[in-house]
C-alpha cells in the first residue's frame, strides 16, 4: 500500500535525551517535509527536502535536524529535546514539482518531553 | 511575509444548510492554494486545489486574488462533512497552513 510511515507513533521522553522520529515513503516521492501541530497554531513546517541531499529550513526549525540520504527516508532528529517541543508531528511527501501540492501525510507522532 | 488566516476556529451548521469556511492569504507571488481535511481518526488529506478548479464531495473554492481569499463552500452540508479543515499556501518550496477550522454538521 502506498503510504507515509512514521515511527514511533507515541513517545514520552525526558529533557535532553536525543531522539529520532523516522519517516519513510514508498511512493518514490521527491518532496518530503515535517510539520508540528499545536493547539491554536495549526501546522507549521519544520524542515523540507526537495530531493536527496537537499534540505531547507521551514518556519520553525530551531531545535531540530533532518537528513535526506535516501529518497524514501527523512528522519527528524531532536538532539536535545525540551518541553516546548512537546507536540504532534507529521511527516508528508509529494511527488515532484509539477504535482507538488498534494501532500501525503503520515499518521502523526505524538511526542511528550518531560 | 507569507501567512494563511482562517478566522473561525469552530463552525457549526445544520445538515442541509450552506457552509462557508473562510481563508485569507498573504503572499506577494503567484499563490498555489489548497484545502486539506482531517476526518476523525484519519490522516490529513487533500480536499481540493485551486489550480484544478474541481468540485470534490460537493465542495468548491474560488481563488479571489483581489481579496486574497480562497473560501471553501458547499451548498448543502452533510453530517459526514464534520472534520477539521486546513487552508494551505504553497510558495514553490514551502507550505504554510492556517490554524484550521473545526466544522460540525448538526443532524
């Protein structure tokens, strides 16, 4: 089944403990991106990648890192998580520039940082 | 700066009544606008995009560049339309989403 898969779906961690949220898509999409969803703020883009080895900051990149070594994977790394990074995170992908706009979303990863 | 505004956090309408979800944007370039929907326990998914000028599930949205708006409309709301709706702007590399409108259709 064509989809975007995120792991873990739920995670509780403590301040400062590095963590990685994985994102994988099996649709050969070029564009991948990460968002955080917070009450009253909607979805905000953290990072995006137009293709392999090409990543750029979105609106709220502070405290996050990403990498795009392979086309299918786009992990989100929190080197030293803090409580203000408690949020619901979504990964999404899109085919290519000509059809960009139709984002295919993962199910979301709910992260709590204590 | 790019921005998408959805002024209504919550919207309730009766079944069969018309519904309009408002969206305004701020962008100096040529906008690509979309509506995404999240039904209960489902993933966010594309509802419609302005460039295709299509009607999906009875919803339409017209881009008004003069008023910088992209309001979503449906003449007769159905119970299955109850969901969270997000307006989104794409600038060629970045996406900007509004804060969302939660629509409840009352039977």
